[in-house]
C-alpha cells in the first residue's frame, strides 16, 4: 500500500517547488489560524512527550516512537493554559547531589525559565532522548543561575562532556555570569531583555518567553520550517536558507496562539519531530492534515510527495584537516593542554597538536618535537600505525598520533600550562569524543595496565 504521504502517478513535475517570490502572494494563513491552533493544541494535549524540563514526573519519554491514542499521556485536559496545573503533580524537588542513580529517575523538576533555557540550548542539534540525562545531571549540579555562575569552567565542561558543540556550554556559563551581574541571578521577564543575554538568539529567547513566561513570542527551528513549508504547499527556498527563515519567522508571528503560546510552540516543534518528519512523515496521524497545502497538492497529483518541502539544504563539503598529535606519557599519566579560548572546541583538553600541510609523517614528528620543546619537554616520538578519523558537521580531522614516553616529568615547565592526567582522570574531568577516540587507540585503560610511578 502506498504511503499516505506519497501518491503516484504524478500529473505534473514531481519536483515542482514554487519560487519564494512567485509564492509570496499565496503565503499566509488565510483564516486557517484558528483551526490550526485548535488542532495542534488538542493533539499536543493528548500525545506530547513527558520530559523533565516540562515539569513532568518520571518516567520520561525516552523513545522517538510516534504517539498513539493508546499511549497518550494523562495530563490536565483544559485549553488554553495546558500547563497551568501541570506542576501540581510534582512535589517540590529536593536536590541531593549524592543520591543514588536509581533514585535520580524519580526526581521531579519544576518547570522554570532557567530550566527551559538550559533545555533549549542542549536541544540545539541534539536529540531529546540524549538530552534527558544531560539535563537532569546539569540541573542537579547547577540548580540555579547563581550556582552555574559560581562554577568553574572545568566543572561546567565535566558535566557537558560528551554532548558535543562545546561552545554551547561556554555560552551558558557566560550567560549565567551576565545574569548574576545584570539581573541579580534571575532571567529577565521580557523578550527584549532575554535577547540581551550573551548567546541567546531569537529562537532561544522566544522559547523561554513563551514556554516559561507565557509571552506571545514566536519560535522557528528546523522542525517549524519544515511544518510551515508543507502547510504552505511550498515556499521555494531550501531548508536553513535565509529566505526561508525570514518568511517562517513572519508566519510564526502571525500563527502563535495568543492564549497559550508556550504549549502552542511546543506543539509545533513536537509535530515536526514526531509526525511531520523530513523523510517519513505520518500524514495519516497529522492533526493539521486538512489544512496542509502540500498534502492537498500531493493528493491532486501536483507533487509526488510532501517530502519535497522544503527543498534540500545546500551542503558545503567538509573541510579536511591533517593533524599531528603528540601522545606523551610518564608512568600512567599523559600530557595534555587546553585548546584556545575561542574557536572549535574552545578550552577543551587535547594532546599537544599541530596542523600539517599534508600527511608528511617525518615533518610531523620534527614539528611536534619542536612544539614539545617549547613546553620544556625533550622526548623521542614514534608514529603509531594508521590514522584516526574524527568528523564534525563542517570538518573532517585526520589525526596522526606520535607516541613518546618520559621517565620523569621535567623539573620546571614553560609558561604554557601542561596538564598531567591519567586516561581515567581525563574522562572524569570531561573530554571530547575526539580525545576519547585517541585514548581508546592508545590501548587499555590504566586499570588494566601495570602501574608505574613517574
């Protein structure tokens, strides 16, 4: 049986997508606002995921499985103001940093502007099911803006480690310090003031304002762009493009529900995450299908599938960088350094490293030895067989590892700080997945080796 989101044969060009200027006259809700709002809020009330930052008691939804009527959540059934009584199900949270893991899942967190801020930043480019444990750990470690502001960069990094895109953690830390200085450790109560927080853009400000403060503020992310493109039946611009984002922000401003903007914005994003997905949408379960122009065009045979909306994002090829790394040990400890304070993986731990113009291992070894000498380390290096690969969204790193060993640490070190850690201590301090990949390639953990002093 053909999918309800795909209808062959096609009578017209199956890849037809209206140019955004040509479609401008047709863009708009044209009195569809009220039925779309009502349908979305009704669906969200019955099918939304249970998540800790929403004030839900555990167990939380840890699967991307699409909701069904049999699995709907039993929550307060009044509209508008879905969340007005939600937190009454939760007893006040008592945060004990020493509690057992088995008790952590039973924790109930009250919905707060701070918690929404943390969740929205973590959810940028990271899936909900991954974020749940990171968010709950973060909230136990830094339960308030003042607690986060008082933490050290290393403490923040250790809690964030493994979540990726480490600049997000740095910006949260900077934002907390700003709030402590400018707003007495509280998140401001207006959209304009929220946008003044370092690292908070229009989307994050809109999410905090609508979800936590009940302000009528729009949000637009990738899910919303996709839903709007399909509801409009084509906006003619590729995903993530400036043209598409501009039009979607205008549409969101018009559509956001005036009575319950927080629930509406979450419903819109939830719809894109669970139903109106990029490649396998469940049109049969979609609450706004009767108002969806893409579905109407597909039924009429004008397009092959709703999935052609929006157009594919223009992808730039990944930049390839060839790196030489010096893995120098002394006993069970390895010498590490901090990356620069700005840029990719800012302030993260790494092995002493430099970029090569090409994969010239002889040149790499001599350059690394010169770099180590600037740290006051004189050591012979041997290349390890085989390069390691690590991928970022925009870069591909090919890492050639050179290994050396010192019988004892130097008596004095130069101005550039060296950090000596065992592999297990480095993991506890919080390291990137790329550094973990190098440690894994170097061999068994220290627990499995015979210990030697240095």
